[in-house]
């Protein structure tokens, strides 16, 4: 009789999804949030480095735009 009950328990455990467990879902969302945050911050750092390298060109364009409106 013990052999008949064991497959039923394993079947229940294997059908259980991560989405039904609130703690696992929260942990997964938190990890994904941290990964996305690091990717976004890396992109912003690369953007600031690019802007710093081109600052004089951008300042020249900005001056020309201001001169158009003055």
C-alpha cells in the first residue's frame, strides 16, 4: 500500500508550479528587478561616458540652438 501512495505524492509535487508559491514568485520578481536595474544602470553609465566624450560638440550644438531662439 505504501508503494501506491508514493507516486501520487510525487505527481502532486511535480505539478506544483512556482507561480502558486507566493514567496518563490516574490523572490523571482526581486531577482529580475535587480538584474534589470543593473542593466539599466550600466546603460546609463555608458551614455554618460559617451556624453562626456562629446561634451564640447554637444555644447556647440546647444549654443547654436539657443542662438536660433534669441
